[in-house]
């Protein structure tokens, strides 16, 4: 077993275990790699989980069971029914509750010896350094690029390890970004991808079991760092393929030109990460492009009045099987080669799940010379919520 300098030191007498805790952690205490001293380090440790979703759920549950003394949770979302397929810290009875409240209750049910610190707020450049300051390890369970860069930069500025994980469909990644000992997230991804290029889990889906695998790996890395044992994923990116049930590893090197952890850093404070990731610019460009929209109420009225309008669904066939409103299916990927099927002089309304893909379809048709084409705002999700609740939401 390799040993490292532990993140947490527990001087004799500073942290003690009760008889109940000794019984609870008995399987740890008989392991020489953990033993009584190691369990005291876990009790003295403070770990912050950023997000209580797919990754944050198994992560927080296992950290609590392992005996981490203080677990902080940051989230501002509420539990939705669509979360329950993968976010196992929440249950059906929690739908509508703040996620931090649901997560806190489950953590304390697993281990009442844990102190849970709730941060029911969005993580921002204004509060990140203050929130992170009290914790030994930061674990990133987020699902968007602005927050990932924010977590990374805050950890670099504070000298804290960032236990990273990400998931999509059947694949996951994990690493430990710790600028004091290796590369940071910016060393691997110097620039964010263009907005919209990488679909979110809400758009592309995720196998419900996948975050369990990656979240448990993140929890394992956090515990190893606290105890100072084993070989953490510093300078290594672990790639997991659930379909092939395979793991592979990429070696990572610190970038001497990294703008925040390199030899001459140019990022010395937290910045506007939405702007850094190009989101306001993309929104402004979309507004400038002038994609015309129609609400689901207006579309329903036109359909009821018998107005001549062609409604196209540009989702995928497997999505159409889940929920549809009985209109023509033309998947977005097929649209360019099927333009000849449509009369440019007619009116068109295009919908997808929530409006992103259909906006691209509208722009494609406009560029091909179609003038009377509209994006259905909110897509079939808005139709289900506002017009016909019998249409399933997914």
C-alpha cells in the first residue's frame, strides 16, 4: 500500500469515537490501512459536495456511511420526478422539496453522527471562495461547464483538491485536479466547448446506474486523500465505458502555460464563467439571428381553427414513441436531405423536446429559403404542461 501525506491530521485526544461509532465503523477499524487513527481523520474531515444530483447522490451517501464528520452540500434545485431514475438520495415523497433538504435527511438517516452543512444557493463567483474555505476536499458533481471551471478555479486559488466526475449516456470520467501536486481542470480543457455543442444529460440522456459508478469512485478518491493512502487520480483521467464494461486511463500533465496554475497565471481571481463559456454571446447571437417563435397556446389555436400549418417534430424516433402529438416526424439529422419534400410557400411550426433542436431546424429552413417557419417555444414539454397533460413528460 502506498502512503501519502494525509489531508487531515487528528492529534491524539482532539477527535474521539464513541462506543456506538466504534461498533458502526468496526469493518474500518480492523483494516490496518484505516484503523482507529484513520477513522478519527475521517471524522475530523470536512468534504463539500457541489450538487446533489446524479453524482452527488451516491457520493454523499457513501461519505456519510464512511464516517466523514462534516459534509457540506451546495444546491438550489428542487426534486423533480425525472431525477429519481438516477438521483438515489431523493425519493418519490421528496418531489417538490429542495434537494438540499432531501439530501440532508437521507444523510442523517444513514449516519446521525455526521454534521450536514446546507448551502441552498447557486454557486457563483461571489460566494465560491467563502463556501469552499472551510472544507478539506471539494467534490465536483455538477453537469455544466461554467460551474466546472468555477469549481476548478476556486480550488486552485485556495490550494484545495478538486475531485472531478462527469457522466453522459453510457460513459463517465473521473480525476483529481490538485494544482499543488498536479494538473488542474484547465490543463486538460483550456477552453470550453462552444455552447450547445455538447448536449446535456437532459438532451442526450444518461444510464441511471452510471452516476453510481462514477460517484462512488469520487467518494473513494476523497477518502484516500483524507487518509493519505493509495494512489489518487492526480495526473490521471479515468475513462469508464459502461456498455463495454471497460476502464482506461489517460496520463495528464501540468500545463506550464495554464492561465491559472501555470508559471505565469493570468487568472488571479474568479471571473464571469457564463461569459467565459460564451453563453451570453450565444444567446445574443440567437436573438440576433431572429428565430421566430410560436407558443403552444397559439399553435393549438391555429390547429383548432384549421389554419394551414405544417407541424414537424424533429426529435428522434425513440423519443417520438415515448410521447408525440400526432404530427409528422422528421429527425433533425434527416432534415437537410429531405427539404425537397416541403413547399417553401407554406407555413411551418417546428417542435422538439424543449426548443433547442427545433431552433436549429428553423434556422436550417430559413437558410434554405423558407420564410414562414416558427419554433414552438418549450417544445412538447410545454405542450404537456400547458395543453395536454396526457402527453407524457420525459
